[in-house]
């Protein structure tokens, strides 16, 4: 064989075959990896939910230990992000009803009308566009045995169970379930 053919390089056909193979491998890899972005987002929300619950319980314990148990009822429907030492970077603050649509995806906000903490779910990589999930919404609730039936916590009369952060919307997404068709 002469040296003229050895130093020639790739033919156009060989180059096209290599590009097609690399493109196919990339498509398969993305198809496998993109759902993990969705899962990481969900786990991040669950982690922050846990942190907020701990913050609420700590605040309630401080109030009880400081002789201010009656003030625990103030937590009902409150914005739990106000209790956080440092809110997450993707918390955009308290919003009125007309401002909700301006909140970017993958961000938290507190809805002043519903008194709920809301997380805007990002674009679903692993799911088709026709599948719709509600954004998770959370409410702060004081749990107590209302012995006198007045719907307000009164220390000495009512039995305090604790302070909860209830998921009132988006439970399907929080559980990692896909919507049924």
C-alpha cells in the first residue's frame, strides 16, 4: 500500500456513520437521565418540607418553653418561610393573586390569598406535555383537641398535639406518582 492512502483521513461516509452513532448514544443517554432531573426536583421539595416542619416544631417548643403557648395559634395559616433562618434561594416571597403567574418555575412563593406555601413544578422532562400535575401547596395548621368547640387553641383548656405542615395540593407529584390517563 502506498503512503498516499494511509494519510488520507476519514471518508465522508465514515464521518457520517460516527456522527449517527454518537447521536444515537446521546439520545439514549438523555432519555435515561432526564427523569432523574424530575426526581431530584421532587426530592429537593420533600427535603425543604422536612426542614420547614422541623422549624415549625422548634418555634412551637420555644413558645411553650417561654410561657407563650397561647401564641401558637398565630402559626395557623402563617408563612413558614418567615421562621426559617435563611429561606431557600428559590423562594421569591409573598405574592398576591395577580402576581402568581409571574412566579418562575422551580420556585417557592407564599400565596397571600389562600395562605399557602406553593412550589411551582418545573418542566417535566420525563413526561409528555399532555400530563398535568398540580403544583404542591402546603398549609401550616395547629393540631389540637378543641375541647370547648370554639375552633381556637386555648392553653389550659385545649390539648395541643403540635404544629403541622399539611400538603393540600400536589400530593400525587410529591409521592412520585404519574397521573393516570
